[in-house]
């Protein structure tokens, strides 16, 4: 499994890059603009802005995002 992990003081986001198809639904859905696409993969470049709403997890059609607030 090619899983990447990012952490802030309050949040841990894991993205399974084997599953992430780069549709950008997390980018479009996130109200805090946490994500961007890099090389057709989701990257939480602004993780400190995360409001822990779980919209990214719900929006991902591949279920490639795991979020510590949404388990």
C-alpha cells in the first residue's frame, strides 16, 4: 500500500495513493481549501486550516482518504 500521512497538532490525514485517482472531489468540496492536486494525487497542503468537517472523506469516490476526526 502506498499510503502518505500528514499531521498537524489536531489532525492526521492519510491518503492511499494506490486508490487516489486524482478526481479532485476533495479539493472542490473542502470548505477550508486544505487540498490541492499534485501529479494527479490529493495533497493536504494546508492541513492547519482543516476544520475537521469530514467533507473530504465523504466526497472521495475511491475512499482513499482517512481522517483522524472522521473515524
